[in-house]
């Protein structure tokens, strides 16, 4: 859902009942707060019944209040500052039950990701990655952790994987300037969307590379230029974004690619194991024979 929702509510204002006008006025002026209120809380805030709030949601075109609430949450995802995000979501959490609430929300986000991600796009992305000459990966700010994780494992599978890791726009373009047909560009971005990731995605597409977007919505700015969109839910929790569902999606992507490259991976890891042993990369716990 986008900002048209507020326009629609404004246009319908003359048709609303007195109670509905109170709800509409609050949503238009305080949509950042309304997005995280239950129907009961919203009704109590403006002085109407919960059933009036539910009827209002139906009046503006939604099956029920949860659908209207989700539309409001989508509307604000890329609009709020970090401080506003804390204020908007603080009422959802209490210090005494943060653990179950946050984990419960993450479970729900994984479930929704499974429902909403296109299996066809996923398989096409896997095929494109396996056939690529070069693989470029970018993720900025909090998404950089996802990009590094994906790059770490792809470097074990493919000979030419390039993690775009820079805070300079000019350096970013220098790192991708040779991208072209036969290459794959993987852009990872979640609200608030990074301009650098969007610009790099446009550049890759213009130069003939296949673009894979790992993002939260078909309305994401990197989805617009992508050949394949892999959607993962990343709703905000207080001042942070939950990256649990995106990481789970990336896990699935790595496993799917690995299964197609099974023979190459087996040889690679056999070689790596010898290197790790020789240079004592990992700690070993060996029992001392004869000691009690």
C-alpha cells in the first residue's frame, strides 16, 4: 500500500459518518501512530467503538482492520526517522516480555516470506547465479551483514565473487564498472532503502547484467530494475530492522545453489579442509590418551 491511501481517505471524508471522520482525521494526521494501534486502541483514542473502527476499514476498501493496519505500516516503512520508529513501535513491546514478542514476530515474518516469495523467481535466480561469469553483491548499512554472509559462502562455490564494500559512491562505481552481459548483480536492500544500492542496481541493469533483488516489496526501488525479485519480510522492531527472514531466504539461496554445484563444492571443501588443518585455522579438541 502506498501514500494513495491517505489521498483516498481525504477524498472520502465528506461521505463519512461523524465517528468515521474522527478516525480518518487521526489516521491522516498521525498515521505513524495509527499503524501500530489495535482497533480497540484506535477507537478509544478518538472516542468511538471498536466496531466503528472495523466498519471504517471496510468502508475504505479493506476486508478488515488488520488489512488496513498492514497498509499503514507499509506506508510508513520508508518515511520514519529512527527516533520516530522508536516512538511508533514502543507501545508494542514491554520490557518484561521482549523475548517472546520479538521472536514471535520473527516467526511470523518467516511464515509470510514463505507465502509471498515467488518460487519461480527463486529458481530462476538460482539458475542465473549458477551460470554467471561474475557475481557482484551489494548491501549497505544493516544489509551489509547479509551481503557479507552471502559473499562468504558464494566465494567457496564460485571463482569470481565480488562484494561491493565501500562508503564512497565513486569507489562503488569503480568496483562495478566492468559489469556486463553474462554477469549477475545481487542487490540487497530493505527500508530505509539505500540510494547507493539503488544506483548500483540501475547501473548493472543498464550495462546488461542480470539483476537479482533481495528486498521486502515489489514496490521497493531496486525491485523496479530487477530481473528476479526475492521478497523477504523485514518489519521494524523498535529502532532496528529484523533481518531474520532475509537471512533465512539467503540460507535457502545458498543451499539451492550448492545443490546444483555439489561436485565442485565437494572438491573445494576437501581442499579447504587440508588448508585449515595445515594452518590450524580451527581449534581442535583432542583427548589426551592415557590421562584420567
